């Protein structure tokens, strides 16, 4: 069995030979027996004795014929060509960077695990204001590298190249064996006679040359920093009054000016695979420039991976949004928190690893324990059938006869905006069907859909045979983030925890 799915809650699949398109979520379901092309498994479950894997496929990083077939997807804007790229691709890149920034703030908050969620909530509160732009590598470099580049401008390294050329007699300073041989072959008895009417002889002349490896590396860095800086500025048009915006804007101008100076001096551009020489390794100024260049080169490679696996990063972001919403509920107490390992670089779009569940809350006012499960190792039959790799597990510690039930959480990601109304209605039908499945170990009640809003936040809900599903479209920055967080809190505060 191998199904290519448009939506995780729907059994409607693509026909044989039909490619994924921008409006699809690039999900597949497999029994493990067939190749699925490029993918990662986001959930491995069983229905009875049969294995069922939920697979996530990447967005294409470049034009590729690799399976699965994907058609009409934009490629990541890059370099100077990004200014003329498809507006939809630029908007997708902006949303991706916003989501990544929110998830990366978890790494900063982990400096003090005892106040992890409070610090993360404060960072997200700041992100709700568009005049407070996200932190990024180029922001850090704008602050740290400006003094370095000013020092570079004052002492650009140069070498003296020795060339043989016809030189006036009164300016000859050096002759080598080759120039002496040339002079001996000229007619005449004295040097003046041999110099001829122009009184010039072949001699060694020294000229300054700035086209050194270290200057080519600097030129490559300046041009890359200019591109990355302009990309960051383009993403934050409403933050012109912030110190970060002004720092990056000033840095971009400095990089452009220095790049123009180096071009006028005849300095080329280094390739990314150069081997550093002594100056790049030992000279403090050039060493700092090389390290900054390498950091931006790594960023470009990392952006390719993040672009391909945006759906994975969106799931991480959604999980954090749920945990923050629970932490902010009246009467909620965090009673357990899994150790979190935050990676230096994302692996297939995933920034952090944690035990399951990531957090456990005691909701005193409701008398319920709520566990937040993300990519569970043992999802159970109902979550496997729901294709929901995020869930809330609700239990009543004072009722030994009540089985825990789950709220399915879907985090669908597509290049085009999903309609929340349609999604809520379809998912509610799915949950209603699953509520009828007889299972003594688990029950599923209600559902929540968290999907990118393309900066048009919206909520929609649907009821079907007692099943309630809330669809929330929101984003990772600005008013859309604020609206989404509020909608999640509202959903969690509904009286949905009781056992029917």
C-alpha cells in the first residue's frame, strides 16, 4: 500500500502519475513495502498487525526529476536574483525565516531550563510586534564585523609584482638575468646607445597588486553579506526605527562601498572551496572576515535544507505554540518537562529532540492532566488512522475507570494557503468516524488544525456527530502570531476535557 495524500485527514489520494502541486501537503502513507522517493517518516504506527508509516516529502530545492513527482513549486530565491524572484517565493521565504526564528528562540531560552517557557513566551511576545525584527546571523555580523571592515579599509594588503618592461634609463632600479641578456643583444657600445632613441631598456619594475587570495575572500564575503543583508531588510519593512534594522542597513552600505573599492583595485572573487593561506589563518582582521564568510556560506546551505523541510519546522513551531498556550492557562501547572536537546543545525527541518511527552500540565480547574505529544513513537491505532503526529493526551487522575483520550492535532503545511473552513469540516468528519472505532485502550475526541495563515489569520470550527474541530491559520510574527496564540488558548480553554 502506498497513498500520496493531499491532506492528512482525508483518504482522497493522488492518481497514479499525478504529481504533487502547491496546494498539497506532500504527505504519503505507506506500509513500508514500497519506495516513496525523498521522504522522512514523521510517524510509524500500526493498525492491527499492519504497519502504517506517515511520510513527509520535501519541497524541491532545485529543478529535479527525483521522486515523488512535484510540479509548480517555486525554488528558494537566492543571491541578487532574489530581488526579481516570484513574489510568492519571496513571501514563502519570509514566512520560513519567521518560523525558524521562533523555533531558534527555544535554543536561547534553554540557557535557563527552570524558566524555559517564560523566556520563550517573552521572546514570542516581542515577535508579535513588527517593529521588533528577528535576530539573525547578519544582525550579529553587522554589530561585530563593522569595526573589522573599517580596519580592513585602512590596511588593505597588497603585494609587489615584479615584471620586465621597457623602462626609461633614469628610472631603472633593478635588472635581472633576463633583462641583462636582452640588453646584451641590443646594438651599440654603451648602455645609452643600446637604449636607442627612446632611451628605454628592459628592466625589472615593481607594481602594487591587490588581487590576493585574502582580498578575493574579502570581496566574496562583502558581496554575500550585501545580498543577505538586503534580504533581511526586505523582510522587515516596518522595523525601520529599530536598532537592528539601522545596524543592518548601515552594514549593507559599508559592504557595498568596500566591494566597489576592491573592484576598482582589480580584486576578483574567491570560490567557496578555497584553501585558506597563512594570512587568512593568522592575520586577525582577515581571519575574522574568513570566519564571517564561512558562517554565511553555511547559512546558504542550511537555508536550502530548511526550504525543503519547512513542514517539519512548522510542526516544531506548532508544538511550542501549544505548550506556551497551556503554560499561560489559568490554573495550569507544569508538572513535568522532557529534556530538550537543541541542535546547532536542523536535521530534515527538525531543530530539537525531546523525550515523549515534551511537557505535562496539571489543569487544576478542570481536574485533568494534559500531555503534549509530538511525533510519538507509539501513536496507537486511532492517531495512526487520524494521521496526526501531534496530539494532546487528556487523563483524569481521580477516575480510575476513565481511559485517557486524545485530541488530534494536525500541522499541515502547503505552499498555498489552506482554507480553514474546508479543513475544519473535513477533519471533523474524520474525527467523528474515529470516535466510533471501538478501542479499550484509547479514545479520540476533538481535533485542532494549525496551518500557516500567509499573514491572513483566521479561525474556523466544525461539529460532526459530537466531534469538534478548530482550524487555526496563523503565522510566526506580527499580529498574525498574536491572533494565532490567542486562538489556541481559546480552544484549550473550552470545556472539551470531560469524558463523554
